């Protein structure tokens, strides 16, 4: 996991995305680019369409969503993306270790000795080594989320799409895993949907707010320095205040008639 799965991870372009719900357009003619090799973070009010945009890029959308998604090198998106939903989606009949290694098995990989393989190393990294042989039903919600995070890392893809991946974690574990992911996904193309402004600014190279009906994207905030940024940095805290102003305005726009 120390080097990217491809020498040059792709940029991804969303063009003319459109989604209607209840006769209203959530977004229409929306264009969005994920720049190669950096973290892009997306915030905005609940229901504005952030998760739908993420699923559109992942190729997991209903027929009612229109638009095109392409990589700058012309290769398909789907086979190069690791996607983590808000729910952990662990299979209850598999152990934690087997869940983490599931992608390789589904792609026809041979059943290897998992005791010392990549899954074991990732479970150690997220603090679940002692639960590797347990079933998901025995884990707390935060532990299940950590297992899902490890499974996402195990995919080792150049494009990583994550929807609120740290939301179920206690604050200390969240901060530690943010730092771990910032390191292990360095030089990947990452899209992170989050409701946490400080998380977005700590991890993102570009931070957008999605708001309005139909939704539009703000001009990006671009924090200085490399992720994970120091939470005590006065510049980061000042930028958090600017981002909160943008989010407040976005919330007000949702309430407008």
C-alpha cells in the first residue's frame, strides 16, 4: 500500500450530470472533475445529492441519473475504483479477516493463507488484529466501520470513493485513521464525502460545497500543506470558519422557498 496501484492515477470527469426527484432537479448539467493523485472532499446539506454523485462516479446509479463519467486516459472507471458506502456492508457469515479479503476472492483469487497476508497487516493497522477471526455480529459499530475501512484499503485501487467513512468512529480513532488513510492513499485519486468541515480541511487538497436546487459546486477551498494537516494550525482553523460560512449559506438556501 506504500505505492499507488498505477504509476499515474486517473483524473475523472463528470459531465452534464442530471438527477430529478419528485419532479424537481437535484442537480442539472453538473460538471465535476477529480484531479489525478489528490484528495477531493465534498460537503453540503443532507439530501443535496452528494452520495448520488459519488455513486454516479462508481457506476452504481439508478437509470434516472443522466450524465457521463470518464477518465482522462480513456480507460473505464469501474474496474479501477474502490467504493465505500455509508453502511459497512460486511457479510455476516464471514470472519472479519475474510471480509477484508473478499474483493480478491470475488475476482477469482485463490484462497491464500490469510493469517500473515495483506488482510492481516491492514487489520493490525486499523486496530482489529485481535478480532480478525470474529464474526461481524460480535463487533461494535465503530469496529465494523474499521473493518470496512480495511476492506477498502485492501482493494488497492488508484481511484477511491468514500461516503462518510469515519463517521461511526470515536473522535480519537477517527483522527488516527484519518492520518493512516492520508498516508496509505497518498498519490491516489480520492473523493471523500463528509459532513465534517475540519476532516475535509485536514485531508483534502480541494474542498467543495454542494448546494442549491439544482445543486451547484462552490469554488474549491485549497488548504496549504500536505495531508494530514496539523489540527492546531491557526490557518486551518481560520479556513474552517470560512467553510462553516459556506455551509451555513448552503443550509439557508435549502430552506428558501
